[in-house]
C-alpha cells in the first residue's frame, strides 16, 4: 500500500491549477509509485480563510490513515500547522513539511484569524518530525520567516535554500529526500 501524502496548496487566484500543481507533479515524480499524493482544492483560494480551510483540512484528515505525511505550501502550510495545534488529531503523522510558509506573530505577518505562532513546537506531537523549507529569493513570504519558524518549533529540521523562490524554483528534491528518509 503506498504512503499517503496530503499536499495543501497555497493561496491566491489560480494557485491550485497554475502554480502549486507543478510542485505536486514534481514531488510525485521525485517520490515515485510508493507514494500517493492527495491534492484537494481548498475553498476560495483567492482569499484564504483560516476557518474555511481548517474545516476543509479536518475533512481531508478523515480520509487519511495513521502514518500519513502532511505537506503545506505558503499560506497552506501556515493554516496546516495551526490546524494541527488547534485541533490535535487522533492520527499519528509520519511527518509535517512546511514550504515557504509565512510566519504569523511577532516579527512575522499579522492575522486576524490565526493566532500568533510563537510556541508551536510545544503544542505539536513530540514524535512527529517537522521540516521547514524556505528559499532565499522568496518575494512572497520573507526569507526571515524561516528563522521565526526555527525558534517557534525548535525540534524542526530547517532547510534554507539559496537562490530558490517562493515555489522553490519547482524543485522538490530536498522535500522528497526528507520524506523518503522517514521510511
């Protein structure tokens, strides 16, 4: 049975079908047939709402088995990690992967519906590995946000990727290698 991967898209008009689909396709090629990637459309992608996306994520979690892998890009990663701490699941995740996710809180982005993220690490399942990736040439979510995540989730493996943009230049090799290392 293939490993389940849930990939949560970023926000913005056309993000699912014009941008993040390239990340999903590349990740699928990198991982190969032993992995099944679920890539749902999130509601109103042009104007992401934490409440709507959280509800959609919880439905998606209900379709997964223990050991599933969670990947979130951009605001999808921010909403994913907050959903996991706000509504802990009964499922055991194999890993959580955040790609170019904006940090909400002090020195990060403000949000009216997402709580500041300063102590995420203490509220995540201790046994679940967390990986954070950010490109140095990201013009959407500032590169400094990766350091804010590193402080908020001290147990996270942080990958600062030189010369990569918000879409990691559509290169998912590091993410795929880390997912495969989970076994």
